[in-house]
C-alpha cells in the first residue's frame, strides 16, 4: 500500500472517529409538536427531571407558530430538539369602548381589545364602511382580528367615541431600589395611560443614575400623547450594597446542582453541565461589579440575570467550589487592550495527579463563538491567533501550570491555528 493511500485511510478513520464522538456528545435528538401557548419543560422532552434548557432556547417560542431547534442538557449530554408550534385556535377577544382624539389618525382596531385568548401576534381591521364621525357622539363600528397563522376571530361590534383631547397622559412612577451593578428596565417601573387611544411617546432621562455606586438618584419620565399633551414625572432610585454570604450563595447553588448534576457524572461531565447552565442563565452586558466573586456570582445567577466576563467567571467558580473541583483564577495581562478578561483553570484529575484545562463560560462575540469549556494551552493560543491581535486570553503563563495536551473539546475552527 503506498503512502498516499495509507494517509487517506488514516484521515478517513480520524474523521469517522471525530464524527462518532460528536454524535455521542450531542445526542440523537427529539421531535415534538405543540399547540401555540402550550408550555413545555426539559423533562417533557427527555423524561429527565434534572434536565435543563440550553442557552439557545427562547421560552417565548412556544407562543409563536413555526419550527424551532434548540438544545436540552440531560445527564451531561446535549440533546438537540426540533419543536413544531402550530396554531389552530380561533382568537377570541373581550372588547372595550375607545375614545378617539379628533385630528389624529383613526385608532388601530387593536385598541378595542381589553383581553384576549390569543398568545401569538395578531392584527385587526375594520369591517364594512366607516361613518363620517362628524359629531362628538358614540359610534358603533365593527372590527375583526387575524392571528399570525391566519385564524380569524368573530366580528365584534365596538363603540368608538370621538372627543377633543386636552388631557395629558398619566404617569404612575414607582421608586426603585436595586443592588450595585444590577441593571434596571425603566419601563417595568412605570405605568402610562391616556384618556384617548393612540401611541404614547415616552422618554426616560436616567443620566444622573449610577448603578455601580451606592447612593440615591433621580430618574425623570416624559410622556406625550398624539394630541401633543405632555406630562412629566420623577422617581427615586436607591442603589444599595448587598452583602452575599456563603450561606446565601450556596443555598441557591445547591438547588441548581440538584437539577443539573447527577451522581454518575465525572468532572468532565460536571464542567460541561455547569458551562451550559451558566451560559443559558446569564445574558451578556458590558458591565459588572468586580472584586467580590461571590457577590458577582449571586447577582448574575440569582438577581439581575446579566453580567460580563467577570460574572460568568464568578458564577462558574461558585459551582466549582461547591463541587470540590480545584480551580485557579486567570486575568488578562494589562497593557494589551483597554479592557480586561477573566476565566479559570480547572483540574479534572486529582490533587496528587492534576489534569488542568482552561475554562471560560463567557458568551463570546458571534464571529468567534466556539466553546470555551476545557481547552488546552494550544487551543487557547490558537483562539487568540484566530482573533488576530485581540489578545483575548493573553496571560502570565509563569504563574500557572501547563494544561494537558489531550484535546477533549474538539473545535474545528482552531485547527488551522494550532502550532
């Protein structure tokens, strides 16, 4: 047998081996069809009460007709799920009277809806010819609604009352208390209503609020209706410092461990389960309070649900510490970029015979989004080379043990850059 044929066979065998490993890691997949609005759990898909959804699962997808693919983590393995959501239900509405400010465009029929059984998107339309609306009195008109799947509601008789709008919107603003570093969704703390139908423009001036520093601040709201009537309101934002104790943090961590970690898992499987959970439960924002990893972990996982690389690092570390997985903290060397970065080394061996790997659960930018779970030194160097000068994981190698050279997380994108 000549060398070229032998080499071809070797490459083919290696490819088959890698493909088999990928199939083992990803799982065989599940299919499910539900009616829009029907709720599902990971256990419904796998039969495993400890299973969790992957980071690619959007909980709102069950309310919208279509086909979706996402992952479920069960027993340390990732199972791909193909979900079909269908909507065969006719929408029904509870309608209400609408006041219309003369001089503005006629209200969209959706304003007549007080409540509905429809979970998917829908539109409304007027049925038949509309009257001239030449006086300030009640007019009865007809409306009908169509959901995203084309199902049509019954035709409803509704009352439309033209009026002269001189009343500004009403703003009910709540005072807010938040922890240092916690994000605030301002619209969740106000209620804006108007006497007439139509879109209300709301502006929020939070320029004087510093959520990263303890103190009392003011936020200002301005609402403008279609007739140009304006109202203003303000609220107090109290930013406080919360002390996170070991008991507070680990009480919550233990609840998660009970769901995602099973007795048969080795350290590799545990690390992968932690990685999936942390990525799936923290949304990336470009800020966090640094210095106290326990506080950062608690805030990211059990309070704000957001954070930056330090938050992902801290959240993973909380699980490592509770599970007894030896770990070391790594921070990007200063001076290479304006920002810093945090990740870990984890020992999947024993204290006497350590086997180290890099571990970085941070959600990565889309262009370079590959796994950061259990990487070798060579893979980390290749990742930085792939990012071409970002110095993403540049660190002082003299302070850390060398990792194992055995690749356990296969990342084809890095192969051209491994030396």
